[in-house]
C-alpha cells in the first residue's frame, strides 16, 4: 500500500513509517517540522514539508501521491500547555484536522488511522479502561481528541470514510533508528534518562501522596514498536472502530526511576514537587478489543525492555536529532 503519514517526522510517526517501510509499503511523510525533526524522516520515504493549516497544500499532496490510506499523528499534545492555551489545541487538533478530512474526501482517500489518546477518558470510574467507559476529559487536549473522534464518526457515516482510532496510553521506548526527542521534553522516561546522561541535575517527581502503593502515579507504558505494529494491523480493518492500546499493566513513577537506575547503572537524583493539576492516580488500559478483533499482541511487555531500548537510543544519540 501507499501510506501518507501526517506528522511522520515526530516520535510515533517516524517509527510507524520505519515499520511500514520494513514491511514493503510505500511511505510519504507530510510534516511541518515544528515538533518533528527532518533527521527523523526515514531515508526510504518521500517527504513533503507542509502544514495542515493550509488545506490547499495537503490536498495537493494527496492529489500528487494518491495514497491508499492516511495515518494522522500531527497534533499538539501537552496536557499542561492545553490548560494554558486551549485555543492552540482546538485550532490545531480540530480545525486543522478538518482540513485534513476534507482533503481526504475531496481526493477520494478511503481510510484514516487516527492517533488518539487515553486523555479522552479523564479519571476513570474503573480499571482497566475499556472502550465502553464513558469519555470524560478534564483538559483541552483530551477534549480536542474526543471532539475529533466524534467528527470522524460523522465522516464515516456521511462520506463512507473508514476510520480506526487508537487511544494510546503511555508510548515509550525506541527502535534501533528512531527515538524520543521532544521540544520541550515532558515525558517521564526520556527526562529520567537525561539525568543518567548528565544532561539534567535531577528528575522532578510531581506528587507523592496519591492513593497508590508508593504514593506516585501509575501509568500503562507501551513500547513504541508495539504501538506502531497496531497501526499496521489497523490498515487491514474492514470497518470503522475505536481501540484502547496499552499492555494492561502499570508502573509507578518511582518504579520507572528505579528501573532506569538499574538499566543505566547511573545515579539519578529526585526532587519531589506538588501534584500537577489533571493527573489521575492510575491509568491502565484494557486492550482486549484490539486483541480480539485485529490479533494485536504486545511483544515488549516488561518495563525493563521498554527502558532498555530507550537507553540504547539515547546513549547512541545523546543530543537527539540535533546537528
């Protein structure tokens, strides 16, 4: 298949593009490089620099490349920033997303795989979180993703656009070629590893009084390669569906830091800080639906395997994608 990967120069998009190419698909990457990196574009892929705010640019890209499907990773994705600047999130994740959908319809592209989030659920009423749990986002980021999921349902019903939406929990780890390098970096594992590399003096631990065994938040970490494999399986879906994607396990912030210490063999200091607003104590996924319907399985179940892959990449590329 020919796949157009929107946001394919970012963390998740770059590794999905890599796996698509490994499996023999033709890949075109569309990215504005505000969050992504030109060096994260696989050399085997074609690259178009463009912004979803420009509908003519994306429509021209579709007309030129004629993809069989689109994978949509381009989004603003920082919860804290969304609480300070909701306009950016609704404009980028909804309005610009509409430009993408309208271009899909106009050029006859039949299928989209959408990068969604567990943030649509908010603090869960029960664990693990399955697809029957009513969504209740508590920040503009989650609200923007939920709104776009609702729009996707209508485009399926009205235009026949086939949609698979994957609600990620905590993506982490690296492939041999590509890894995590955000600007700024807000994710826990790469920030802990920056301390191990001597690039930061300490890791900040936000909240130590949660109702969890060690008082810190628990999250469901999924290896980035497992996440990418789910996107490739989603291309084979014959119907529109929405899937939660995690491992069904959970690790606390303190457990992540301890695992990083063990794998790197380095000293990692902690500075404890108050809770951040909007952080639920536990987020753990049920992925039974995608296992049952698409045959997806997690190959990298352990936290150690995830951190080890990330550490190898960060050791090899300590400055990330910087020149």
